[in-house]
C-alpha cells in the first residue's frame, strides 16, 4: 500500500516536470491532470466542513441534545452520515425565537438556546 501511494504521488508531482520536455499541448494536459488530482481532496474536505457546520446549526435549532454526536457522525462518514441525520432529525418548521432571535423548532416547548417558552 505504501509503495503504491509513493508511486502515485511521484507520478502526480512528476507530471509537470515530464510535460515540460514535450510539446505545449501535452504540457497543458499534464498540468490539468495534476491540478485536477490535487483539487479533488480539497473539494471533499471543503464539502465536509460545510456539512459539519450545517448539521451543527440544524441539530442545535431542532433541540437535538447531543448535537456533537451528529456532527461527529457526519464528519466521519460524510454523505451516508448526512442521510442518517436527515432521516433521524425531528421534522417541522424552524422559526426564530422571539426572545433570543436564534432558530428553533416551531413545535418545541422551549428554545434550546435561551430556554424561554
């Protein structure tokens, strides 16, 4: 596994160097491939951070007490965790609390942020 990863990384980072010796079209293709390979993990991390933040806000607004557990589930499992969260969360309209102006589930008896009715 480690040897394959090393070979893969060597090919990714060597592609622009190899492309410099050939014509411009091949160089452009090599740089585009290298950029795409390096960009995919960055996009995945950014999407996971956005999902993590959204689940944190939504779980708190819906009064789901261990919101940290839902955030960890989504952080570790990404899209499957999001599907599990969406199926398990309380259904209903989220409205603004009149007292603290934070978002809360309309059917909840108390605001999870300030505790007012």
